C-alpha cells in the first residue's frame, strides 16, 4: 500500500484517503453478503486467518461468567448514586477499557428503529447498495475491505460508513442511502440522541480523571467533534472457526459507541484471554479508544477487540466513532503529568496517528504503543 496519505481537506475528515490517481482496486471487491447467499460449503482462502488469529470458538470464555462484566447504570449520575457511578466508570476505563451502559439517554424506540433501518439497507438488492460503493481511497460508503493490498486476508463482513456529526460535514444527499425511506429521519434522530449521550459521558470521563468536566471535550473539539457511523453486516459463515468478522484492533479515536442486535460476536481481550461479550438488551457498549488512553497518560486503557462470526445467524452492529479532527494535537493532559508520573506518550496530531494506522492496517494495539516515549 502506498504510504503517501492525504486528508480530505474539504471536509477536514478524520477518514484518510490516499492519492486518488495512484489507488485502484488490485483485485475485484467481493461482497461477503452476496458470497454467503450462494450457499458456500467452504470459506474462500482469502478469508482464512492464520491459526494464531483464529477465534477458538469452542474455547471462548463468556464475559460475565465470573460476575465481573462492567455494566453501568448511567442514570446514577443524576441522583445520590453519582459518586458510586463515577467510581464504576473510572474502574471500567482503567481495568477493562469498555463497559455497557444501561438507562442511558438514548430512547429504546430510537435504537430499535435505527437498527431496523440499517438492516433494511442491507436487505436491498446488491445493485441498489452498489450505488454507494466506496472508492479505493476512501472508507465512506458501502465497503467490504480496508486497503487495496493484493492478497490481503479479508474480513467476513460488509459495512456502510458515513458521517453523523457535525451537521455541516455530513452529506445526506450523496452519502446517506435514500432507501429505506425512513433512513434519513431515523438516523438523524439517533444522531442527536447519541450526541447528547456523548456530551454527558465526556464530562463524566473528564471528572473521573480529576480534570474539569469540559477538559476532554475542549481538547477534542466538542461540540463539533466528529461522529462517524459504521454499520457492520456479518453474514453466516460455513466455517466460522477459520475467519473473523473484524480482526484484532483497538479503536483509534476517543471513544466508540456500539449498538448491536443482541447476537453475540464481540470478543474483548483481557490479559491473554479473549472473552465473548454477552449483549444486554437495550444497552450501548462503550469502548475507550487510543486517543483517550494517550490523554489520560495510560490511566484509561483502550480495549483490544475483534469480531467472531457464526454459522447460522446474521449479526449486525452499528459503531459510532467519536474522533477529533486530523490537526488536533494529542498528548497526555498536563494536569496528569508530574515528576512522579512522567508523560508516557509523545505529542502528535491525530492525522499522524491515523496515517500510521491506515498505512499498515489493523494490528492490535501496536499503534498506540508505538507512540510511547
């Protein structure tokens, strides 16, 4: 893959693109949904992972079996439970890097309609989805792979990606699907509800670090911080033990919100074990991402995760990434650095971080660790 990355200056997007005239698909892009619908008996070789990367489905540990799953009642921030709730958030960020939020401020009917609209898009005929096919130099649109490297190991899944926020960056007319007819109205409603949740959570995260409540938001450009939606579609797979829906990685932004359809598949790394998350109905999963690990000087941990697929059932999830602009300078917060706690990471722009990530693809937590002093 050519390392000469550009950033889409017109939108100041955190989604990298490369020099357009130098990038083409080196091999045909295969839609995994269409592949699965052919009734394959075997996984094509391009989707088979090395043995060390396979999901070990017969040995996976169900997260929550030991009662340690981080589940946080967000409504506790509004009453006498506030101190305890803040402590739960802090411990989840420090020990796990993720948690499930219940009783949050996103209405359940809005969540249900959002998942339904996403599913209706993927139920459209292939030719109608192809209208939104992404380009080799951009992740925006309907896609099935990241990067153009010939012979790369591919993920067993398709996706649809577009901006949600800020409003002046999203292109509803060109980048949002016109079908189903409810899509634009539904996703707009979800966007505003999620933006409200994100605002409140960023304040809570700031306070849990001992910073003023608007600190994290101010660093990352709130209220105009980018919210980018990726809808993931993982069709049934004839040999789910050989492949992954998404390979191991930590998210590169600030935080990620995950809305799911209650089909298990998300695996989280805890030490040397991969744990399967059991979805809680109506909960929203929150991932701490790399930029927040850096800002907290390593106190908060971005979580390494991957996605397993299954043989019988479609799985869908909607991940919304809260990302800064590419020229945002990221460094450990000054108030968290002193002689006893020196800065663990060097300062960088988010664009610099993203260039490394997108040049080489998903590599666990290699990128955030490469910025250590």
